[in-house]
């Protein structure tokens, strides 16, 4: 029989104590993230307390930095190759844009000069005008295809060209009938072309020139990938060599040392190769690329001057504004020719014959200012070497040939510089793989001694 409860005995009647909180639950419990990581961290600490475990970890680090070096080397050469390819493409696009601008001002120069003749313009000059318009139209389509980022601006430029061509046809029709309103149509068409097309073309030139400069910088700085990864890999491998020498009391671990030598050779060779690419980029940037830009700008300003010369005569005594515009264009031509003269790559190209045309223009202005308008028009539209059109044609032919030469040389140099870069990238990756294999082999030899 169980004893009866003693009065006042609280232990007999008190409820069972509440269950104590479970120390294994809650955010701070082993069942949380820290709890799940604890066994792993304990295993890592235990492995680092013994020499074989440390060797395994160091081997993994050595392999990792060697592989990272190989990937960085491949990326450096790939980056340089891609930058040069894009620089070449953007250079070609810039040449197209400037060719469009040249064709536009050339068409305007043909139209205004032919207008001076009256009635039917010279067939050759009419054909040259049509060729310039057709060429500009085709180049606009090609430029939009090669650089979609320029598409909207080129579409607006094409609309400007269509409007200009329509206005020129109205001016031509009235001129053939001897109606004075034709001159106003012509002046309006020329003024609208400059006002509407120039801002678009300037933005396109600036954008593509900025793209070229950016890619030149990217190509020149591609070695940074290789240098950082190479120095890191060398530092790690050398520290591991020192650690092994102290721990195993052997001066050199040959496989690990071989891996460090592979990294060093690949690093030096890669830096030298990419430095050579950087020098080529700098040479192109300040040489043939700069000469290409100067020649294109000189041609654009020259055709603009020729157009303003004709507009001055068309204005018949009230063309001072066009003469001032001619002087501005003339100064721009002389500035660009001065840049060309200071550029070593143009040393063998010969001087362009702009001064000859300048002299003829002074004669034209002298005749017109003296009241001999007919004589000024004959001199301006003459095709002989001492006349306006003839002397300008000499400059046109020589500058076009020079522009083509500089542009082709710039593209060839950039293409030549990137020819072997893909192979360099492959060799960089292989060097990283070889160094990783050497690092693993070097530690595996020592680990075998602990078995």
C-alpha cells in the first residue's frame, strides 16, 4: 500500500517540472547553419594540424593559382585580339562616315559649280554629281549595316540627302528655264544641307572616333590581366617552395620549381608580346590612323570651300558671307595639311596641291571684285590645270589616293598585329595547365613519403 500523502508535503502534489528548453533548437543551435558547418570546420582544422593535410591544401592552392594564371593569360590575348578587331571595324566605320560627308559636300560643289554655266550643265559634272549622291546613299546603307548603333542617325541623314536632292532638282529645272528663282532654290538647298547634315555627321564622327580610341586603350591595357595573375601565381608558388624546403629539409622541389619557371617564362613572354601589340597600336594611332583622319577632314573642308566659291559667284556681288565661309574652310584645309606634314607616315606621300587651287581662287575673286563676273565664272568652271575646276581636280585625285593608302595601311597593321594573338591565348592556357600539373606533382611526391 502506498503511503498517504503527508499534509503540507508540496512535493507530492506539485506538478512535474516543465521540460527544459531544447539546447539543440533555435537559431543558435547546432541544427542551424553554424551547426551544419561545425563538422566541416572541425575537419578542416584537424587536417591543418598535420603536415600531410597542410600539403594537400597547399597543393590545391598551387593548382588553383596556376590555372587562374592560364585563364588570365588566355583572356589577356583574347581581349587584345577582340579590341584590335573592334578597333579595325570602328576605323572602317569612321572612314565610311567621312566618305559620306565627302560625297555630300562634293555633290554640293558639283551642283553649285554647274549652276554657274547656265542652262544645261556639263555632262561630266552632272554625272559626277549623280555619282556622289549615289555613293553617299550606298555608304549610308552600308554604315547602318556595319554599326547598328549608328542606325537612327544614319536614317535621319538619309532623309536629309533625299530632301537635298529634291531641292537641287527644283533649282536645276528653274535654272534651265532661265528663271532667277532657281538661284534661291540652290542656295536654300546648300544651306539646308549644311544646317541639317553637319550636326548628324559630327555626332557620328565623334562617336566612332571615341569607339576607336576606347578599343586602342583596351588593346594596350590587355596585359594587365596577365601581369596580376602571373605575379600572384609566382608569389604563391615561391612561398610554397620555401615552406616545403623548411618542412622537408630539401632545398628544391623540382616539379614545383618547374611550375614556377613555366609561369615566369609565360609571364615574361606574354608581357613582351602584348607590349609589342601596344607599340603597334600607338604607332597606328599616331601614324596612319591620324593621317587618315587629317586627309579625310582636309577633303571635306576642301569640297566645302569649292561649293562656297561657286555660291559667292551665284550671289553676284552679295556673297561676302560665302567668301568668309570659303576662308574658314581654307583655313581648315591648311590646318589638316599641316598636321599631315608633321606626321612621319606622310613623308613619302608628297605634298597635296591645295596651294595651286588657292592661287586660282584669288584670281577668281580679283576678277569678280573688278566687275568681270563672266571672266571669274570662266576661270572658276574651267577644266585646265590653271583653272578652278582643273586645279581642284588635282587636289581631289591626289588626296583621294592618299586617303585610300593611309586607310588601307592602318587596317593592315591592326590585322597583322592580331594574327597570332589567338595562338598566344592557347599557349597561355597550356602554360597554366602545365604549371598546375607541376604543382600537384611536386606535392604528391612529398605526400607519398607519409604513407
